[in-house]
């Protein structure tokens, strides 16, 4: 079983350029309550290093690339995000880290809930305890 749940987004573009659409409960498997973007990540910096208790997310790299590492406490899997036509669904209770951001990387995150710090598990040993 792969931890990486890919979602394909159709390119609705034409000769004028590309266009991609994200619709809640259609090509995104939850109601979207929040959208945020990770941009201009400093060279060599990584992000994430947490899991969520409730939150579900879809990550789409609109420009450039980065590596997404997913970990369920048993398996660790890494995937390159480098296309606006391919997102990754991250369910709750999955540890995630993002590495190797290209300088032009624009990472779009669609999230099922509003920001709530109490939903985060930021300590890896606590994550391992919680998922047991
Ligand atoms: P954080 O989730 O730690 O970033 P990442 O996991 O991508 O490295 O968020 C960084 C800071 O921004 C932290 O202080 C919380 C704040 N934040 C919000 O206020 N709202 C949000 O929607 C997000 C994602 C973060």
C-alpha cells in the first residue's frame, strides 16, 4: 500500500495558456475551508515536520518543485511534486516533511479546516505514540 495518494487535475488550458480548477468534493475529496501557499522558500530550508489529528490536505506544486516525504509510523515514502496537474492527498495522522524546494517553487495547499494549532502533532515521538 502506497502512502502517496495522487490526484490528477485536468489541464483546461488552450493556446492561451494553462488553466486548472480545484473543486471541493469533486476533484478535491473534502470541503475546502482554507487555502495557503508556500512561496520563496530559502535555499536548503525544509518545512512541515508535523502531522494533523483531523486536518486533510491536498498539496499541488503550481511552479517549480519540491520533495514531499510521508510517514505513517511504519512506512516512509518520498514523492517529487513538480506539476500543477498532479496533487497529493494527505490524510490525517500522516507525518509530512517538505524538502528540496526549488527557488521558484509555489506550493499550493488546500485544507479541510481552518488553522488550529491544537490539531498539530509537531513532535515525532508523540506522533508515534498517538498512532499506536
Ligand atoms: P507551519 O504550519 O508550522 O508551517 P509548515 O508546517 O509549512 O512549516 O506554520 C508556520 C506559521 O504560520 C505558524 O506560526 C502557524 C502559522 N500559520 C497560520 O497562522 N495559518 C495557517 O494557515 C498556516 C498553515 C500557518
